[in-house]
């Protein structure tokens, strides 16, 4: 074979495999925001940051399809079904979004950026081996509320009753009451359950009936109390009633007295690692659920002064953040 013919043949042989290699498929990840888009407290951006750090480029190696519930419009359940119908490879969500996604599919992998007790809620068989299609990050929300009640009693020793702000008709109420039973007896506190459908109902709920007699307010981590304008509304209502309030980390940053909880954005950042492993072939049922290990305490001295409360120096010394 002549040299020119050999080179030409070699060029064809080299070009053929390249032309035959199909374009790499872009992974499709659904992000079901537990909060309205204008109220997302950095969860989505933290998740995107985690993916970038793992080498994923949006539009090149991954596509993120975002859905958030609308105020008065589409809810989590409807949006979860929509993401399933769109053929997502993985769905990432948090809080009540995990329930909605699990209701919509038992086959598409679901990664909880923030989840309560996934095992206790029946969404996983165990932490070490979830067994189904749900894995991700979890924290034990009832225990956080126990700590918040203890902090309220610490800053207001004369308190004999506390309110527990909760979402109306939530199926997790029994678990919270069970976790609080023994601590409340030890602290000598009576508990008044305060159920609302949204933070905007807090004032009317606290002005009526037994709730009007409480000495403090423990706030749960439901999105309406934790994101958007919710924390400021709850903090404002509590201050207007002269009540010390303890909730998640966003509460004292919006005028509440105390915060104790986990850093939710960092958990969504970590959720990207689960997505990466699933996209590389891991079964979500085989990926151990990770528990939050870092907890923060925040105290708002300005609010304490307004309420006429002196926060113990030991608490201030142990706080991760003090707002003055």
C-alpha cells in the first residue's frame, strides 16, 4: 500500500469510532423546593454549589429542573408528580417535600436535603440501610424542640407553661408530644399546642383561649415558620405578646429571642454528594442516611432587652452567635 493511501485509510479508521460515540446524556435532577421560590433560605444555591464542587456543569453534564410551590397555586404534591412525569433521574427536596415526592413515586430516587426522622416517619427502614427510594440527610426535630423548651426555661425560670407552634393537622404531632413528655414534667411546665396553617395566623392563635396564658413559645421547624417572612412574623407576634420565643436559627436573626438548630443550607450542600453517587449507579436504598452532627445556638440580646429578660452568661458564652 502506498504511503498516501495508508494515511487516508488510517484517517478513516480513526474518525469512525469518534463519529460513532454517542453524545453523553445529561443527567436530569428535579429540585422540589419545600418553600416558595422567594422564600428559599439559601437551600437551592447551597445544593447547586455542592454539585459544582463535584464537577457538574449545568447545561453540559446536568440539568436541574426546579419546582417551588406557589402561594395559593400549585402545591408540593402536584409538583412532585410533575417532576416524576418529566422523567427525573433523581428528586431532591426537604421537609414536607419528601412526603410529597414519596407519595408520587416509589421508584425514582429521592434525596432529602433536610428530612425529619425518616425512619420514624416510615420513609426508610433504617439509617444504615434505607431500603427504599429515599435517602439523604436527617435530623431529629423533636429533640431540637426539647432543647428549645429547656432554653426558654433557662432564661425565664418563672415560666410555668409554654406554647408549641405547629402546623395544623400535622401527622408528626404525636412524636413531638412523646419526646416532650418527660422533659416537661422535669421542668414543671404545662404545654399548649398551638396549631396554625401559616405564620400569618399566629397572632389570632395566640390571642385566643388557653394560648393567651402561655409564658413562652417554642417554634417548630416547618417551612412557614422558618423561611421567607415567616420568622419575622412569628418573632413580631411573640414580642408583641411579651413572650420569649425559641425556634430555628432564622428566628433570632429576625427578631426572636433564641435559636437552636442545624444549618439547613449546609445539609442541602451535602445532599449533592448523594445525587452524585446515585447518578454514578448507587441504589438509594443502599446509601446510609446521614444525621446532622453540628448544632448551633443563637441569642438576640436586643430582643432580650426589649422583653426585660437577662440571658445567663453561661448561655451567652456557649452561643455560636450573639446578636446585639
